[in-house]
């Protein structure tokens, strides 16, 4: 009978303590508890009476201990956030440097050379009020056998409508 009474007391005390923690704090009990559930069970098991177990649990789960844990957790989160921000900043700087290097090596800031424009040729598209696209092409010098030409692009109005609706 004494063993049953002790088990019932342990269960009741655990429920009361859990409800108290949940009602008094806005953060969940698992985050605020200075004593883990296993540690609480050990304290209860080692205690001679329910009152002693309650006093030992109160002492182990005091507000000073919990406040220290919250400070430690917030400090850790701040340190992790600072490391992440440093990593992001470093990565951004490296990417900017790589982009500048590529831009410099490929001379992307300079206009196209006239010889390149001649090589590529010219293409000009005019959209008519009825939706047709008239294309004027002048071939580059790599296309020796082609003549300048002008044509209406096939199904251009339908393609244009499809692009708008997508």
C-alpha cells in the first residue's frame, strides 16, 4: 500500500509541477526546465517524502537557474546568428569579387567592337498593328552566300498571344 501511495504521489507531483510551469511561462516547459524529466524522476526516486521531493525539485528548478539557461540559450542563438551573418557577408564579397573578375576578363564593360557587329550581322523586328512581325536581316560577313532579306515571321501573332497569356 505504501508503494502505491508513493507512486500516486510522484505522479500527482509531476502533473502539478508541469501544469505550473506551463501556466506561469510563455515558453514551453521543456525549454525552461532546469531539471530534465529524467533528472526529476531521479530526484523523486531518491527522496524520502513527497515534501522533500517537492523542495528538491523547486531548488533544482529555481528561477535563477532557468534565467541562466535562457541567457545561455539566447547568447548561443546570437552567436550562431553572428556566425551565419559573417558567413553570408563573406560569401557575398567573394561572389562580387568573382563577378568583377569575370566582367574584367571578358571586357563586359566595353561596347562591342565594330568587327564583332559586322560578324554577327543585324536583325530588326517591327511589329505591325495587325500583329505580324516584319523581320529585316542583314547577314554578317561569316554568311558569305546570304543576301539581306525581309520577311514576315510565321505565326508570330499567335506566338505573341501565347507569350502574353503564359
